[in-house]
C-alpha cells in the first residue's frame, strides 16, 4: 500500500491535466461521475485517494482516469477498479470503456483516440469543450476549506514546507579537482634538486614536459616517503600547464576513489569518465591507495587503456616497485611494467647538502655553509626532515636574536641530531644477522639452499633494503645472487611474513619474524 496521502476538500476537484484533451464527450458532467464513484467507495475514501490525485476525462466512446504517477494509477486500478467501472456504466452507459493512464501520457493517448477532424469540426469541438468546462466550473465551485482545529478547538498551525537539503555527495562531485583549483602553489621541476639518487626519474619528468606521450608510457615513479615523488609529479603538471595545447589532470588516488564512488551512487559515471579521459596527460599520485579497491582499480585500468590508446601520457607514483604491490590487479600491474619504472632513493650526502642550500635561500637569517655541511653529514633522513631542520634553525635564530651558527644549531636541533641514525651498509646488516643467529661469517654468501641459510639470507635482504640505500642489484651481488630478481622475491616474501605475523624455521628453532627482525635491528643500533 502506498504512503497515506493528505486529505483535500470534500468536494471533488479535477486535477489539472498537462495538455488539453479534445474532443470531450458531451452529456453528463465529470461531477456526476465523481459523485457516482464517491457513492460506491465512500466519501472519506474518495477524498483520500481520488481528490487531487486522479482526473476523469470522458471521450466519445470511453472514459480515461489519469493518475498523477504510475504508482498511484496501479493502486487505484487495483483497489477501486470495479467501483469506478460500475460508476462509468451508470453515468455514461454500459457500452462505455474505462481506461487507466498517467497524466504525462494522456495527451498522446488522446491524440490516438480520435481521428483528426476538419477545421469546422475542430472549432465546434473546441466550443463544446470550453462550454462543458465553464459549466463544470459553475457547478463545481470549490468550497472554502474548513480550518483544522485540535482537540481543544484551537487552530492547527500549517506545517512549514520542508527545505530540500543539498546532497553532500553531489556537491563534492561538482567541486573542482586539485588540478583545477586556483591559489594552489605548484612545485616546479626547476626547484627539484637532482643527484645520483633521483637523476633518472628527474630526467624522465623533463622529457614528459617536453614531449608528452612520445616517450615511455606510462611513467612509474616509486620510492619511500619524502624522496620527492609528489614534487616531480607537481613539477610535470606545472610544466604542462604552461603549454596552451595541453590539458593535464593532476589527481590523487584518494580523490579518484572518492569521485568514483560518488559518481556510482549518483548515476553520473559518464561525467566522471569525461573528467579523466578528455585530458592530455593524467598524473595520479599515490597509486598504492587503490590496493584492495578492486572496482576502483578496474575503472582506473579502463581510463588508463583509453588514454594510452589515444597516445596520451600517464604518470603515476607509488611507494614501492609495482612487483611488490601484491594487491594490484594483474592486468594493471602488467600495464605499469610496460612503461618505464624508476625509483627514488633517500638523498646521499652531496644531494642532502644541495637540498639544504636551496632550502636556506630566501628571507630569514643566513645559515653558514659550514653549518649546512655538518647537518648534511649528520642528518640522514628524507627531504622533509632536512627542510624541517632548516626551518627550525632559522626560526630559533630569529626568536633568540642570535646568528645561525653551529652553537645555535646544536641548541635548536639537539633532539634531532641526538637521534640521527648512523650510516648502515649491507655488510653491517649481514654481520648483524650472523651475530643474532650465531652464524659463521660468510654463511649468507654460500650456495646452500637449506632453511638454516636461505631464511636468514632472505631476512638480511629485507633489512638491507629497509635500512640502506643499496639497489636490488647491489644487494643481490653482496649475497652471491646472479640477478636482482632474487632480492626482489626475498623482500616480497619477508613482507608477507611480517604482515601475517608468521614464524620461520631457522635451524632447529621456530622464530617469530617480527621478534627476529626486532633483535637484528637492535643489533644494528649498537
């Protein structure tokens, strides 16, 4: 049963029809038919279900009952069909047909119901229709609605019309993306400090700006936090934005996912696809955010294929090599590996010094080059840590009114310098693993494939990638492997152990992987 509709006047008033209907049958008025229906179903039920929700339209050979919508039409026909049919037979004769429809379809049905009449007949029909309507209006003059009162006889206040609240999802979908917002300060490739740790990735970004879509497509840039992935992506976007024939689109994976979900719920997938498939270059930051989101990955895969098929550039960044991302779809992984995949490493001492020099330029107390060299040799974190050190030192010097010399730096950055991690090499990791597990020196370089050797070697490769700046090739070479794929597979396997909190057999003992790694890392800190 549909929801209860509000009652109207006791006198039946025909609801307005969307288009004029002609010809109208002469004879008994609509009021007579309404009274006949009301007598059969009862005045209360008639005013509840027919008043203002259905219209009786008599024709030459039938009577049409036009409801406001499909739901109301089905309900009235099912509940009161027999009563209305009996009333039509009483008022217009038993040979008159009864037809149920919806107001929107009434004009089309009326045109199909009668053949087109000559011009004179049309005029007569029109005059007859207008006369019948004037007669009905005279008979059916609406009575003034009785005021509603409560149990104590006080008038009841009319309810205020509900204000339609805006749909937050529709508003969010209509908001411009990050690439379209004005006022945002985009980083430039000219401000990017290149060095041995990021030179190839930086050169690839420059080639995309110079010739988008002509080089490796897609371009995948991966690396740990704070190594410059987003800086490169923003620099590529800013460079393309200055070209009049380019329409680049910069979006984070989180924003791509949010817009995809909103478009799916609101049924606006075509508009969503136009946003990303009509651009000349798509720049997606933090691809790893799509892990475990299969539907979003599928949509991105289709967008990816559409852009690459048209020769348009795609650039993505992620926190690890695509082969180490287990939760990416195999089809998407295959597409990513079909382009150029370049990694970013933590900055080396020379690059750290150049970063500190660039960050120390501008307004504020000048920092001597000797202080910057000391910080570059002491701090071995990412770019944000170096930038934070410069900002802290300059702010401390400005507040205290002292020069930004080494003494001021020790006071301002005491905690940071105290917790600076020392340089760790692959050999240090090798020695720490052998010391923790009481293995002889050189055991991890042997060709043995027993668990007593292979499992410690895999853990050592995982820690070497975590705590050193060595490449897969350098790590594989140290542990006697022929190709870097050995190091890639070992790191991936140990990551699975850590995520599953598994235990591994080493010799005659079962080691919880997290506990074993914690012991080795404490050994490294000595």
